[in-house]
């Protein structure tokens, strides 16, 4: 078996070379691909297990083992590394969310659609930021979750769809194509979304937002991402803003009723419904990064109309929904 002669010291020497050269140079020089299923974990860092074993062979025999001469599965590489006292972890795939893709494509677009090497500070910083996003349970994350190498690979996958791409296509997804199209069609809006996500995570504002139980696929795949949608909902559910809006409406002599369909809870439910209403933030989501909310930015809506505004993209304005309601009502004789 080609791996029989590999020693622990040889593996440590291969790891040291990997650290010194960087992942891309190390793998390319020896003809290995990135690990898909299993990673070697050492001192808190992850390494491509098969490549490490292949290069470790060089340190005992003088020549590295080509990738074609041995397999990288649990029964071969995994067993050998475990026998030498190393930890090997399976690498379950966690699909990239839209929010993560916004950040990756933002970095790619800002560097002229050229994927950056894993050693670049921008890639390392993005890797750390992605690990802060509250979108994947900690217990389900593999050791190399959103590592610099995975960031670079995702950037390459997105670049597949760039018109100037002449390289061999890497494995990509439908979402990779969609995020590329979104940045091409509306770069200002998408870069702004990336900036707000980044600022919100670093400040802790978005990291502390709980998911909403009624999130639908339409809402969590909104152009700006689910975290900014959650922020939008959190602002709408602010008890303080709701109280202030109702107080202002009463002071203006207007009823506490839905601004789209005129439903008044008090008329139907009596005292139990008096003053009950929901508030809707009428500022478009891509402008929701504003630090303050004016009462004029809020509309009073019944639960049904509020749901209808958010039920699918593009979200309707209050005026658009009011027009829709008026058209659907039976005409009086």
C-alpha cells in the first residue's frame, strides 16, 4: 500500500510546507484537488487530508505520491492519519445562503470579478465574517466551515457566469448564477446590501436578531437577504414605534384602522379590538439601513393586509394594495 511508510513526522513536515506555501500553491504544485469529504485537523486548522498524505510520502521516500495512485477516503487516508494520532473529520456540506453569497459576490465584484487567493486579508476577513452569521447552527458546522479556501472556491463558482470567463467551469449552483445576475443588474443596491449586512454583523445588531416563525422562502430569499428582512420585521414589531404611531394617528383625529382596507378592529370586536393594529414600514427594504425610523415611515395595517404586502416579491406599497382591495370589492348597485 503506498501510504504504509508515511510517519507522523513526515505528516507534520507536509503540514508545515502547506502552511508556508498556502493552500492553492501547495495543491497546484503537487496536482491535488481540494478535499471534499474529509479534512485533517491540526492545531485548530484544517488541511486537505489526501494532499497532506501524498506530500508526506515525499518526506520519507524523496518523492510525493501522485493523487492518481491512492484514494482519499476514510478507509485509506483517514485510517492512516488516525493511526498516526491525527484527527480526521468528515466535511458535510452546508449550502451557501443568499446572505453569504451577497458578501462573497460583493468581494468578487469589487476586485474586477477576479477570485482572490486564500492568503489575501480580504478573503480571511470574509471567512471570519461568514462564521459570525447566525444562519447555520454551530453544531452542524464542519471544522473548516467557510474557510478561506471555501470562500475562494465560491468566488470562482460565481465567476463562472461572468461574460469574460474563459476558464474551465467549476461546480456551481443556480444561486451562484442568480447572485451574479443581481450584482450585474443592480450593483448599487447589492453592494449596499452587503455593506449593511457587514455592518450589522460587526455591530452585533443582526447577529442578535431571532428568526421569525413565519419566514417564507420568498421572504428569506429577498434580494437583500434574510438577515435584513429580519431587521425589517423587527423594526415593524417595535412596541414603542407602534404605540407612538397610534398616538399620533389619534391626535390627528383619524381612526385606528387599516390604511389599505379600512378594517377597524374596534368596530368588529368592541373593546377587545380597540387600538389593535399592526404597523408596516413603508420604506423600501433596500433603504432599511437608515438608523432612525420616522412615524411618517409607518402605516397602520390589519393582519391580513400586512400579510398580503409581504406574501411575495415584489412587495406591494400600501397604495398598491389599497387599489387592489378596491378593485376586488363588489360594486354597489
